[in-house]
C-alpha cells in the first residue's frame, strides 16, 4: 500500500507533504494515494506553501479532519 508521510491510525487519516521532489515522483505518489484511498483512509495533501505561508489554515484543516466524525 505504501506509507504516507504522516499517519493517524485511530482516525484513518493520512497526510502527504509534496516537497520539491514531488514532480519527479508524481506517478508513484499518485499510485500510493489511490491505494490509501482504496483502503479506506482519508488523505490530505500539503505543499511547502501550505506549511510555511498558511500554517494556521493547515493546522486547522488537520484538526477538523481529526476531530470531526
């Protein structure tokens, strides 16, 4: 299935960080994403811009995903 960058097993939530190497690994990343979603995981993807320029919004989105049934 592949391993996501961050994983919250109790919430079946996977987080992916698309760094600079993402363009080179797009095919593999997409296949891993599809396997995770097919296995019933929720998946959120973030970029450097999300983490560095919109950190509050990024944290809020993850928090909602973790604590919203």
